C-alpha cells in the first residue's frame, strides 16, 4: 500500500526567515573583520521593529543597525504600506559579550583540540531521491519558492507579489520508498490588494498554474518531471486572502524553521538551530559535517540512504558518539556499526577539523539562511575581508559540505 509524505518551505520574506537572514548577515560581518569571532546572535522582528540579542566575542566593530536595515530592504520590505520597512523600522540591540565560562571550554592552546561549543547531537542524511541526494518533498518545496521569489524580483509577471510565502509538497511513495507522483501542492503567497477577493483568487491561482508550475517543472530532470501528473491537488492561498504578512502579520524569531533548513522532517533533528552561530557551535558545523559524510556514503554506492548522528560534550573535541544507519539499503557485507567505525578514519569530526575542511571562518553564511542549508551546489566566490581598516577580496567556497570529495576513498576502504 502506498503512503504520503509532506514537507514545507518558506520564502525569504517569511518573518522567521527574515530573522535568520539578519542573524547570519551579522555573523558574516563579524567574521569579515575577525575570523575568530565567537557569535551567537538571535533576532526578533515584528511590526516596525527589529530586536538584536545574543553573545559575541570579537575584536571587530560592526554597525549592527545598518546590517539589519540592509537585509530587510534586500528581502523586499522597503515600503511603508507593508508595515515593516527597512528604511524606517526601529532597530534595538541587546547584544553582549560571550560568557567566559563557555569560552574557556572552546579555546585551546592547540587549535586542533578546540572543544565543542556546547553539548548536543546532530543528524545528517542523504538519499537517491534527487541529483542533490535530498528527499524529494523538501527539494520541490524549496524550488517552488525559489522560483516564486525569482518571479517577484524580476518584476515582469505576478507583479502583485509581496515577500512572504510558504509552500508545501506531498509525495506519494510506493511500498519500496520510491516516489510515485506529486499528490498535493500548497502555495500561500502574500499579495497586494485586489478590487475583489474573487478577482484575487482567480488571478493568483491562474498564475500559479500557468507561470510558476511550468517554471518549476522546467528545472527538473525528466524523472522528477514525470511525477507531475494531471491529477495532483493544488491549493492556493487556502484562507482566501494573504495581504497582511511578514513581520507585521506574525512575529519572526531566529531558529524557528530548523526543519525547513534541513531535510523537511524526513529524519530526526538534534534540536539545534543554525543561523547566527559561528562554527565553534557544533549545532551548525557538525550538522554540516555529517551531511557531508552521509552524502559521500550514498554517492559512493555504499548504501541508497544514510542517516548519520554525531554527539558532543561541551569543551571536548572528540565526539562522544557516532552512528551510521543505512535503513536496510546497504550494499556492503559489513554492519552499519562497522561502516561507522571505518568511516571515522576518513572524516575527522573534531570541531577545528570541520572548520578547516569547509572554510567555516569565512563570511559565507547569509546564502544558507534561505531555502535550506543542504542540497545546494557548492561554488566559489569572492568575499570582502577587512584587516586593519583595509578591504581586500578573497575567493572562498560556499556550501563546501556538499562536495563529493570522499567518494573514491570510501570505495577503496570498502573494496568497491
């Protein structure tokens, strides 16, 4: 008997994502000036107000108000009628210095022995649903909203769009866990006022069907495109109206969209959020590391699915545990436990090793704050760094944890 599974995504204009973007933009600005800054920044956004809080240890100075306003404007909240305007909203800062009790557990004379910034467990996952080794429901939910955002920023079609939006995609799977078809799509998008509610509903639904869905399908490989049959259910703005949105419609907080950020609920989540945290916080850096491990395991042909869990104690460099679970899809003659033990030799999971492997001291985090931290193509780009008041450019890697650079080593280790 088939079963259904659903994942959701939210746009960059969703209030929680506005908060995530501000927090990660602040992190980037501190790292731009001080790569060893310790940052744990939380943001709240509501009608006409941004509140910044958290703990930071740094030698650099950042105009946090200017950074917050820049992000709000770039998202698209730059009009007074949206009741949240980057040019006029209040920005309050309650940022203070990091606790010395935490810092003593992280700092070490030998950098490679840097301790974990906190205790906790993190999960990574990969599967063969998509070319990016991501579960298909969250992959499609993200793509829907990325295209909707692109349409809004292009300004040529659907010119009534406002920044806030949500999507939800339900897939039907067969008993073997293979996607059979797209079952239901939900798109809720903020919009300008229409003359009548009837005109609004008819126009938005027509544009979703004739503009957004075709653009989404054009991005998909043939196998995924075939899952869109004529019988899928489409729900557009189910409440009937979505004019009031963004931080005016709902208060936003950093870290409330951790399932959107990861795997859409397909696997467990350790609980820790990512945005606004520097790489000494293993909530973020170790989640990147175990995604890298899981993705390379699946890409190497060791299994068709892999969940990796790692756990740390605060102030201790080596993980206290590591688990690999292949969900019965392993192609090896060894147990998942032995797979984990042998994989540990290839993936150094000490916090400093993770930081070095993926270049996590660089200001690379704002792009991660929308449309998921995983399943994104790694790329190289230039970033500005500021040293002694001088600005310089450096080429760095973004989304380095998505590299497939351990496939050959894994295949040699297991004789494939």
